[in-house]
C-alpha cells in the first residue's frame, strides 16, 4: 500500500469512527490519532480542501502509529513515513501536502 493510500485509509477510518462511535450521551467520540502526520514537530490532519498546487519537496513526514479502536485487531495503523511537500502560496507552518509523489499528494492542515 502506498503511503498516500495509507494516509487516506487512516483519514477515512477517522471519519467512520468519529461519525459512528457514540459516548454515553450518544454523540460522536473524538478520534485522537487517526490521520495525524508530523513534520518539523508540527501535527497535521487531512482536509477536504481542494484546488491547491504542490510545490517543492520539504522532507519526510511521519505518519503516526494509531490504535483508536482498542480490541479491534485490524484497527491498528503502524508508524510510517511519507514525503512532505510545500503548498504554493501557503506557509508550511499552516499546511503541507503529503504523499509518494507530488501528483498523489493530499493536503494536510495544521492541527491546533
């Protein structure tokens, strides 16, 4: 599986778990690590924003190990790495793109 697909799988898992898990009040449970990518000591999460242009390669980002569904043997995502790219006209402290190539890169916003 390519790292871009891994990131997208983790992102989709975050959406499914976040929308389907309910706490005592019946609301959705917060997903703590699904989709998190770290670059230069900053955490980023996938975004649904489109229409961005991938710039130069910045380095390597880390895809966080994640087990937001304890007890689910298929729910653990191992730590991995992927390329991090600048977004034209955007400070990397606010957003980056990650993926195996510029053409496969997905947009990630800073997680505050």
